[in-house]
C-alpha cells in the first residue's frame, strides 16, 4: 500500500514510454522506489520525457472478437515501462480526506471495462476504486484533473482512450444505451472527465482510470492477473472425506463482487456437492457463508447469508431436496486466519459445508 497522497501528487519517477512498430523488449525487473509528494504551492518541475504518444486509435468493429484483436494489437505496440512503479494501487486518498468520507470498492479478482480508442475493452484482475469529494480534499476540479492526470503520466502511463462515455458517437458505436455503458464503465456521470491510462510493466499490465467532475474524484487502479490460482474445485469424494473426519469443509466458490451470483467457474464445485448428496441420501448440510473484514460488518453478514442461500438454491436446482439443506451467514465473525494480508482475506472468504446430525 502506498503512503496517502494528496491530489497535488507528483511522483519522483521519470516517464519512459514510446510507441513502436513492434513489441519492445522488456527491461530488467524494477526495484521498489520511494514515492514522494510536493506541496501544492510549489510542485516540482515536470520531468523531461519523450514526445507523448497519441492515444491508441482502435476502430470499432461489429464483431467483438475483431475489436478485441485490434485493441490487443495496439496495446502491444506500447513500450514496457522501464522505471519502477509505486506499489498497487499506485495512488491513495489525499491526507485531508478522513476515513468517514472515503468510499472504496475493491476485489482480488474481477472483470472491469475501460475504453481503449473508441472501443469498450474488458480487463480481468484485481482492482481498487476510490471516490472522494473535492470539498473534503480541499482542491478545485481543475487542480484535481491536472494533478492526478500528471501523476499517472509521470509513472509512465499512456492515455489510450479517444472515446468517452458522454460522447454521442462513442455511445452509438457501442450499442446506443448510455445508461448501460455508464454502469459498465463505472462512470460517475455526464459531467465527469474520463481518462484511461495503460501502464505495461515487466511484471504485467496495469491501468489507471481518472474521472473528475465539479464535486467528486473517482480513481480506478487495475492490475491484470489470471484467476486460476483462486479456483479450488474439490471432488465429491474429498468433500465426503472431510465431512466424515472433521464434520465441515471450507470451499472457495467465486461470486460476483458484492453480489450473491455464483460465477460460472464456481458451478463445478456446486455440482460436486450435488453429486455427493445424491449418493449419500441421508446427508444433511448447513451451508454457511463467510467474508473477510473489508467493508461494512452488517453488509458482510447479509452478503454471506445471501451467498449461502445462492448455493442452496443451486443445489435444489440440481435436484437436491431443500429440506436437507439450510443456509447461514457469519460475515467476518469466524475467520480462519488473520485478515492482515490479501492471502489471509482470500482464505477467509469462503463457503463452509457443515454436516448436520439427524436423530
């Protein structure tokens, strides 16, 4: 986690990027670098850099696969940043914005959408979105736009969008429904600016989205990564063994962020539970949801119960008698491990099956 940064943030990292006709060689892996900030009244001089590249121009295509291929080809032309970046999520709340006025949304893995060229582009990985009021930050709309845009550019970020969510041509080229597009892009409203920055590094692709209007700043940091390591599918036999020996088992079934919808990669685990219950007709289970300690405790408890109920409903849809199942939600009340790290929080976000004895 970076140190809290004010909206006049200037990073002591020089900008090193360029567009080329082919994929550049990745530089040596960077080392951690300190992040520095300067007072608003006397910001440091902007670092000298190569001529800023033009935004990626991706032509919209009727077929989604063609558009995605075009976007990927353009992104591959952007040079890898050779200088080290601050630790994810790169930029934090201004120090003047108290915790009570901070609005954070984050996930270790999710799919988000950004604009590249004039096309909506899907990005998968971990993200952190922060939103705060200009009045709390004690800065103007102009200053916030200038300082945050420059901060990302100084890290090496390349602005890649030509279209914006409030542009009629962009809306028309991407389905024509501005409300759906705003929701898909996490766009704050028609009065907001919208800038997407791409940061390719030796360790992977990063993104920053900067949105500013006359009252609110919204910043989204994204780090692309695969989700395979978070998928833990346990066989029906393994579930039975754990239930017989311990009376319970923790499963890691993926859900949409802050929702009770089971993701497609979570369905195989539910199928294994159904397989076991069909073989073991006397087995009764309590399905119990658990979360980490991030967010509102009351909301976490409600969400964990809704997710447990979603698993029960999926099992019933697979042909399991609902009288053999019950659902409960514990929120963050029963952690398996400390919530002080990403790994710990991921382990605590789980669905447990508890064997219910019947007299």
